[in-house]
């Protein structure tokens, strides 16, 4: 009988770890998309900046964030190990490639994963890294509490380098002063090379999800004849089509706005 350590060093154990971390990352995609869609609120970044501050300063969310980063690294590491082991098990390529019922996505998960991982490193460095570890810019939003309408949005100069966030009221006006991640996002999405990189990454995510979501349920044993059609539908239409398209719409819209 395999020990706990031996099991997770076996091929099946590694696939199980990849599946569990992969499903966790799928949940993150949904939450991340929901927050990012506030970019389209038409409020000069107010809701998006509030969301960004909450996600980076609320301790339980921060802890989940670090679990997410660890999951990404584990998922990528185990994918690399499995890819290397599979190549070593077949060191000589076939003279004629045998016919296979496998999809293109399943045969190129290593390539797709590498593209996504490279994108995540650039993306997190550009957005999360700059937001957390640089002074950046701040905005002041004034909202009429009677009508809940935004009155003004202006650049704010904080009184000290350690300033992060402030909410106060003046009569019937709420004043929110917050770090401006929206400016970083809109600036990045005005760069054609970054927009193209983002779109290539979303294509990779679509193909990766097309195979990976269904495969994860099969590996964990959660798939059955009864639930397979629903799993396949969610994997294809939600994770491989709708979510990548929704993410891709953001750089496209902001790039077009930057040209106008």
C-alpha cells in the first residue's frame, strides 16, 4: 500500500494535485472576472479601485491570494514534472505519428500552460506588483449621498508616503481617496503589444480550459455518466468560451478608447 508521500510522488498523485489546484484556479477566474468587469462601470474607475483596495487589504482575501499564488506554482511545477516524465518514457519519436482521438488542446497542454504562466508573471508584475510596491497615483471621488451619483473624480496627492485609503463625508457628499489601479490598467491597455499578449494568453486559456476542466473532474473521480454532459457544457461554454471572451473584451475596449 502506497504511503501518503509515495502517492503524491506517483503519476496519479501528481495528476490529482494538478486537478485540485486547477479547479481552485477555475474558481479564481470567476471571482477575478466579476471584479474586473467593474472596469466597465463608467464611473472613472471608482468601483474598480474600491474592489482593488479590498482585495489587497482585507486579510482573509489576502490569505486566499497567497494560497492562489502557491497553487499556480504547484500546478505549473507538477505540469512540468509530468511533461518531462512523459517525454522520457518515449525518448524516440514515432516515424509516423499514430492516429489519436485526443484533441489538439490535450496534446498541447504543456505549451498552453507555458504561455499562460509567462503571461501571469508579466501580468502580475505589471498590475499587482506596481499597485502594491510602487507609490503610484491616487484619485479622489466625490459622491452625492442623496442621489448616489458621482460628482467628481480628480487626481489626489496624498499627504504622506504611507497613505493608503480614506473615506469621509462633507455634508451630503462622500469623499473616497484611493490608490488608482484603474490608471495602471488603462495605461497598459493602451499599448498594442500588451493587448496582443493579453489576447494570445486568453486564446491559450480557452484551449487550456477546454481540456483541463473536464480532465480535472475525471482525474478526481467526480465525473459520472449522469454529470458528464453538464461538466462538458460548463467546461466548453463557460470556461473555454464566455470567460476568455469576457477577459479579452477588456484590453480591446480600452485600446479602442485610447485611440479615440
